[in-house]
C-alpha cells in the first residue's frame, strides 16, 4: 500500500533536484522514494553528513555578508591559506 506525504523545500532546490533526477530517468517523487527506501534498509542516512569546521563556518558567514577576501592570483590565495 502506498501513502501520500508532503515535503517542503525551496523552489531552487526542487528545480535543480528535479533536473538531476530527470537525467537518471526519475521523477522527484521517485528520488524521494529512493532516499526513504535507503534510510529504511540501512537505518542510516545514505550519505556522509559533515559538520562544518569553525573555519568553514567563518568563511560561510563572510561569503553571505560578501566580506570574504579576494586574491589577485592563485599564488596569493595559496600563501593566505598556508599562513
């Protein structure tokens, strides 16, 4: 027996996910079903979840505020990363 459910996601995510799944010959509904079946079969999330590091959180905040550093060359970026 099948049941219906409702999932709330933002429009952009839905559009991108739908397009990717379409390339695999699946609808969004079939993709969500596949995800749920994997969770049920493995009793786990079927992909690795990562908690952002403090450095990553800081970088993400800077990006959202458009206050991140910019560099004139890959070498300058590398030097900053290594400092």
